[in-house]
């Protein structure tokens, strides 16, 4: 099977991935079920097609180059997508109920995604697979075909994705109901002076915005706990260990916890969207899933009417 117009062969990519996975042409030959000379020939053909030296050869040993390891990620994503395609064809041919895979931050599993699944089940006989991860992981799940729909935030690359808007959100401060902030209508950065802060990992822009606001005022924040994914902070806040900054959409998921929230300034504006792979043709089941997902996340279910791809 030839891929695109580059002359790449599917078998070459499968061999390449297996060699890097198992560490030798001998073990790759055993795993795939072809001879070791055939493995070597596929690798040489791949290098010739790409114009890249993917391996350093010495005696009976080959060592992957830096370019080989960089290429592996793209190859693995492409082959995973093909595996997903094959599974989809099998599913279409079978009499099994279709399944929809939805990727989103794990925090949405508290309230919103159960509501979405309930609506999907009410309209279709489909089962749902819920996949969790960061925005970057959600996009990866979509691109590799592991997820049909995802919940992410803009910006997104319009060359790779289509999307429907579902909600916008601003920052809020969450805290224990008995905290002094309960008497306030809103919270500003200066109010955090002297407060124990439960803060998201420094890699996130939210962290930089909140912490920089304090440092601009000459105050070093008292960070008592750092967490790396939305949802991890609410247990600490409800236990009275500190306050935290998140956004309105995430804060809605904490309705069952012992926390309150107030608007926080300075604030950013977050644009949440339902996202899928560019050019994806929607089945009836997938269309029904999007119709269930969008209003479940929207602040006003009548405010947004998504365009379902035909």
C-alpha cells in the first residue's frame, strides 16, 4: 500500500516502527513474521524515499539516528490512525452497537460529561468511551483518530481541526465556604496577599498570570500546593488548606464539593469548543453526540446552535 504521492509504503513504516520499538532487526523480523534481510531492505527503501539517514550501521548492528526518533512520533500517530480506521470499518460491518469516543479534561467527568452521556444514550444505542487528558493530549487523541470528539480551548489549528463553540469563561477564585472571601462580591490579586494558595503547575499560563499579578505588586505568593491537572485542587480547597484560581467552566464541575467561588481579577477569557478532525464526515450517531455535547457545556443552551457537518 502506497501512502500519498511520496512513494512511502505502509509496510516500510510498520517495519521502521517495530525496529525502534524492539531495538533490533532480528526481534522485529520475529514480531512481524518476515525475514531479517527483508527488514533491512524495507529500512533502506524508506531511507531512500525520505532522503534521510535513519540508522547508523556497523557490523551486524544498526543504531537509530536522532532523525529516526523524531520521525517515530509522526509514524506512530499515522499508523495509530490507520489502526483506528481499520477498527471503524470492522465496526461498520459488524452488528455491534457503534461507540463514540470523547476526549476532555478529567475534571469534566464530575458533572458535565455524565450529562452528555445521558443525552447520547437517550437518543442513540451507542456506548461512549471517555478519554481524559490535557488540551494538548485531547488534540493528539483527535488527530490520531483515538477520539471522535474532544473538548478543548482555542486557539486551534484550522488546517487540522473543525470545531463548534460551546462556552466562554473568565477566572474565578474558589475557597472554603467559611473563608473570609465569602463576604466579597469579587476577588482581586491584592486579596491573595497572605493567603495560602493552591496553584496549578508553572507550565500553565494561568499560573503565570496569577503569580505575576502578585509579584508586580511586590508580593511573593505563598504557594502551599501545586497540582498538574484541573480537578486536583478542589479537594484541597474544600479541606480549607488554601484558595485557588480557576475559570467558570471548570468551577461549575465543583458544585458537589464544599467550595464557593467569586469572580477574580485580573482575568483571562477562555474559549471552549467541541473539536473534531478536519473534514470529518459525521454519522448520525456522531451528529447526535455533538448535539448533546454543545448545550451541556454552554452557559445558555439556546445561545449556541452548532452546525453539524453533513
